[in-house]
């Protein structure tokens, strides 16, 4: 396994009215750093475990794709298109296309073959760690149900990314040209071999990502934070989705126990001690970006 990433949805209302750069800085300086200090203490007696700040910013345009009958979602596959913001108006720009197999079964994902067809493809195998929670099953409710004692749940992801002329590949057959084993993965999930089916996209998202802040977890394991904001539509002045995450690269596929315990302690504390910063309505940001009935769309 290449990495573990701990992901927590935040309340997007916290990022309204003032610039996101100011809110990101406030969130780090007054909340996350303090939480790291109280939960993890210091290193070697006096060295803080937090370092740097949200000094790096990336802006991208993102869309997620599926068939009208949700075939990819039902096969535990996620298809994402991503283009840097300054390339959006360039008709010749080639976006990064990512296909991800993500599910709770470690061994199924570990054994999955997911190559790309282009020379620049890259593949990763990661663990996504999220709060232990589910959508409220009661009709009309927009909230999540969490256990009394906060915990975590894991899903494992094999993902392959490559650049491509996406305008010529927006069908399942085009998807197979980019990712040759995609039909095999669909069939392995118990679905019938797909027909030649068009792909449809979810909303166009402007993605703003702040990076640079880090936490030292010990034994050479460093958690790198990302604060992600999603704006739905070109005219949307406020973000509709916010997420804080920290990713830890493993050491030859391993994460020492003490570092893993610190990462878990910090993540559980983020769920319980950040108060009104935490989103209590949704369990997944990807589900909010899928087309049509594939996900739970924002109203």
C-alpha cells in the first residue's frame, strides 16, 4: 500500500463571506494546530508536531462521469476528469483522467489489475479512512448517523491516472480504450458486460485546494494536509463542499504502530473537537458530484 489518507467533511458555511485564504489560515492556526498540540503533544520534549502552513494553492476544474444507469457506481468504480483552472478555456488542453476502484475489501482491491493505455499513466494503491457514519435512513432527513464513541471506517482504492483527449472517449468503449481492464472490473462486480453506453457527467466543479501544512506522526511518517473547497457552477460565489484531509505515505507499505495510533487519535479528535466546523449532513464528497441519481445531489 502506497499511502493512507484520512478524510473529514467540513461545514462549507464556514467558508462564506470572507476569502477562503483567510479562513484556511484561521482554521490551521486557531484550530488544527491547537488540536495537534493537545492530542499528540510534542516531539522530544519540546518540538511541536505541526509544521508549515497552508501556503500552496491549486485551482482545478473537476467533473465525475458515469452511465445513466449508474453502472460504474454499482461496480465500485469512480471516473474523474480534472483540468487545471488556467487550461479550462484551452480547447487543446488534455485533462487528467482517473479511474478508481474503491471498496471495503482490501484483498479484492489489492489484486485488481488497472493499467492505463497511455505512456504517462500512473497507478496508486491507497487506504481511505473516513468517520464511521452512515446516511440517515429516514426519508427526508439530511444528516448522518454516528456511533456514540467516534471511530473510523476504511475503504481501499486502486486508481490509475493519465492525460487523454477526453472529447473522443466519452463512452464505455472509449473508457476501455483508456483503461483496458475496465470491462473486466465491471463484470467481476457481478454486472453483465456493458453495452456501448454513453457517459454523462455530474456538475462542473471549481476545485480550490490548500496545501503545505503538515503533522509529524513519528518514525518518519508525516501527514500532509489538504483543505479542499468545491464550487458548483461558474456563478457559485460560495463553496458547497469542504473537506480536510491528511495523507501519510507508508514505509514500504507499512505504518509503524505508534504513528498509526497518533494518526487515529488525531482523526477521531478532529471529528469530536472541531465543533461547528464538521459537516453533519453528508458522508462523501464524491457522492455529491456524481451525475443524476448516482449520488446524493445538493439541493
